[in-house]
C-alpha cells in the first residue's frame, strides 16, 4: 500500500501512549506502567516500519506530486522526529553504554539533517510557489517544531544525563539546540500568524488548532534544559529565568489546549480522517513539558495538568485510531 507522509503522525501518536505510560510510572511509582510503555514502544516501531515501507513505495513513484504539496512536505519532517523519539525510548527501555551512545549520536545527526533539509525546502516552496489558500494551515509549523524537537534525544543523551559523549560533541549539539530554537521561535511567529489568519477567515481543519501547543511546549522543553549546559562555559542561561520563561509558555499551552479540546469535542462526529492525529502529538509534547515543570518545581498544578493531558491523549488516541481504521477500510 502506498502511504503519504500524513501517516507518520500515527507512529508519533503511538509513541505518545508509551510516553504517557513512562511518565506516569514515575509519578505514581507503578512499574507495570513502565512495562506497558515498553511494549507500546516496540509496537510503535513495528507500525513505523510498515508506514515507512508504504511511504517509500509512494515516494518512488509520486515524489514530484509530494514535493509540490506543502502539507506532505511538512509532514515529512516527522521522519526525523520519529528517529529522535525512537532513540530516546531506546535509552529508556533497553540500554545505554558507550557504543550505543555514539550510535544514537549518529541517529541524532541523521534525524536533524532530515528535519533541517525539510525545513529549508518548505521555506523555499513558501517563497517561490503559488500557494493556494487551502494549503495554509498550522500543519506548516511541523518542520519548525521538528527542528527544536531534537532536544528529545540530545538532552537525555548528553552529559550530565549520561557521561559517554565527549565534550567536543556536546558543544556541537548544544550549539545546534540553541540555533534551532531561534529558527523555531521566528518561524512560529511568522508562519503561525499567517496560518492563524487563514484559519480564522476560511475555517480550515479543526484538528490543526492543537499544533501551536506543540510549538510552545517544545520551546519550553528546550529552555528548561539549557541551564544544564552552563558547565561548558560557552553561554550562560540562568536557571531561574529558564523556569520563568517555561511557565510563561506553559500558560499559552493551557489556553490553546483548552480551546483545541473544546473544538475536538464539537467536531467529534465529523467524517473520519487522519487529521485527528494532529490533536495527539502536540498534546504529548505538552504533557512532557508539564512533567518536566513538575520535576523542577514539585507544584501540584503541573502534576494535575500532566495527568489530565495523559487522559486526554488516551481518549484522542482511541478516537484517532477509530478514524484510521475507517480510512483503511475505505482504501481497501
């Protein structure tokens, strides 16, 4: 079966279930949830292999069409994000040692090369293509989010989390993290503003309303980990400022999440489509941001939002899975 890049969010949505299990196994000290998360992780890898094979089958014959479709270009960036997430969970569920650490570093650079090239190509198409109104949506933010999502793998891989990676590579990766956040920040402002106006005026896909939550959350995650690298004496990021900025971004996450969830309930009876996965992955990033904020502050409000978002992710996953099964039945 030939599958477009719009199927990649199914993989990330399944990873989101694993993330929910892992985070709550720590919060509630339930080892069984850790084991459930591990099983879901390997299930997600199987799903990825199937979808990736279908994507390769399509891209070899329809690459010209896909390279002109802004949404499919954007969703191709998920390929790099999947590599980041797969590497993170490999460390979490399987093993980490010197050899594996450097293998994951190679995976990191490969994933980053993919998201950076997709990001640049999307920018090129936006400036040179005759863009139709129906192509302008929050989906165009995916490459920007994917660029800063490198923190998913880089932060747990580098010292001080693990001691295996040399200072030389730590400095390179930290520079990439800073470099990426700058690009993401301005792309979210510029592309996000256009997408916002387009949605307000023309009422595009309701599911993409959740995507800015992922943008704010991934920026918050980066900001929270930056002080960990002050020991390098390259740049200094004050820990108190990082926490303050992350909480400010959290405020936007909460507002946008509530709006998007209300819209999701309103559109629950819409014709099933793959766009419903756009509710899942941004909420997963947000829940992880809340988890980090709770670890930093121990404030119950962050624990409560993490748990609430975890429940919402499970419900939205079930809803999206039902929609996907319906789409598959219609394809066969």
